[in-house]
C-alpha cells in the first residue's frame, strides 16, 4: 500500500474518479493491481478515521482482511460507524471478484463498480469526519463534505 500511505480522503476520491474514467482496455490490463489498489484505498480511508480518533490503525486482519479489522476497530464505541460495515465487505467482494477472473469480459465494469464502492466508503467516512452526527443517512455525506447545505424541511405544495 506504499503509494496509498497518508493520502487524504479527497485525494482518494480524486484517484477513484480518475480510475473510473480510464478506458476499458487500460482497466483490463491492470485489473489485478487495481483490485489491490481499491482495497488499499479503503484501508487508507479507515486509517484516516482512526487517525482522527487518535488511535493507531491495527495491522491485524479479520476474516483474512485488514480492511475488516480496521472497520471493527473504528466501530468500537461508535455504533453509527457500523453503517459502513457492508460497504467494507462489498469492497472485499469486488476485489475477490476481480482477482478470481482478471480476464473476464466485463472486468472493466467490475473494476468501476469496485471504485464506486470505495468512493461510497470515502464519502461516508469523510462525512463522518466532517459532521459527527452523520451515520444514519450515509448518502448525504457528499453535500456535507463539500460544504453544501442539505434541505431537511419537507416540501410544501
């Protein structure tokens, strides 16, 4: 994960956007490396959360993945953090899916879907870092992180 060390969540978002914009043949050519990069970006996002809490990120694994161990560590004492547990598991799934068939005809699509999952994790945790109350409605994290206001009032006719 050396090139992922100490990337900010914004830098990870930028990398994920650039990855998703790459042509299919470039994604297919680098499928195995990109699968590992996606997992490493997820770990870097969780490390940012733990760093903000003043906790040294674990090097241990859970169910064979450091990402899942980092999630477990990050969720201690913060029940709303469990909202991203399935996102972490989905990121592991996409990595495994890509590695299982790196020559699959739809490999570029699989990589882009994995990038979307990693982006969702970055937005959720970035939002939690920005707004401690976020957790139940993770899809609203992008507006919070970008400083936009969120209209929570019901529309009236």
